[in-house]
């Protein structure tokens, strides 16, 4: 079968946008080109285009994003209305646990937050709608990876860098595969200080009407307040109950089911 008609330039441009992060909010051309894996001339053309369209600006030799990029993510969220559908449930869970609750979907090798509620701010790290983190080091990521087919999971490992974010981050593929298999068997994933020091999180899957994993729901806290074992013992029933309620409501969002990464 011949290759589908695609726009290589668009793909390169999107890769340039993805190089920006909380850790790297502004970069030089050479830094962006290196992170995107593109020649400097190609990265420059992408940045010039984005600058002309209002998505990127520059300060001296440094490039940085402009607020207009939020419109791209907003279109995705508005198309599914996830925030309004899940807000009451997430707020309920945040009140019951006294901590934060969030929902995320899988995007490539990362998870992206699509809804969140909190009554307590984590000291070391604060996520928000639109935040993205490496899937291998997060509880929601492992839940989402557990929902993939063997082919898609192998594709994930082929692309993921499996970076070590703390001393406790699991980066060995064989060990991660065992953890993902356990997540698939048990129906939940829990991590303790793998994403960031002090962060403890428990996650469960959110399913569509066909039973496919389309999102993940989590509750997170600080290691000063709880442990991974305590999270499972005290919060798993609440997470499972709220996940079922959200799964029922998300059945009315067909586009989310269509995007299921099986």
C-alpha cells in the first residue's frame, strides 16, 4: 500500500511547537532544532511561520510561545466538553480525599491533562489542564499504557526515551512491562516519587461504551501526607466509583471513543 498523502512541513512545525515545555519555556534556534531533531534551517522556517501567525515570538535570540497556542488545545477540549462533564466528579473526589484529582489521555509517549480539581497544592509540582508528562513515570500513564494493544505498546517503547526523573523512576523496559501487566490485571496503578520527589499518585482507567480505555483518572498527594499503600487502601474504592460514573457520562462523547488508542 502506498504512503498516505501527508504534509511533512506541518509535521515538522508541530514538532517544533512540542519542544517548548515548562522546563524550557524559551530557547534559541539551535536548542529548538536539536530538541526537534531538525536541521537549523528547517526549524528557522517553522519558527518564522509561527511568528508571522502569532503563535511564537522572540526576545533577542530566544523564542517563546504566545498565548495564541492555547487556542489549539482549547479546540480539542471544547470539542469534547470534558471539563464540564467531569468537573463535578473531580471536585467531589478532591473534597473526599482532601487532595487533587485529574483526568488525562495518552498523546504519543506522554499523558496530557484534560481536567483537574484540587483543594491542596503540591509543593514540588503543580499540574493543570494541558500539562503533559512522560507516560512511563506516571500512574495515569501506566493505566493508559495497560489499555494498549501489544502492537501499540511495542510502538510506545520504540519511541519513548524512558528518562529517569528521580532516583525512583523505573526506566528498565522489562520492569515497566511487568508493572504495566500488573496494572492491566489489577485495574489500577500507583507510583511514589517516580515523577517528582514527594508526589504519590493512584490511577484507574476510564472506559468508553465498548470497554476500551480512553482516559485515566487519578488522585495525587504528597508523601508527607500518605504512602502508596495507604493510597490504595483508602482511595481505590472512591476512584473506581467515580471512574464508573465518568465512564457513563463520557459515553455521550463519541469523539473520545473514536480516539481510543488501542
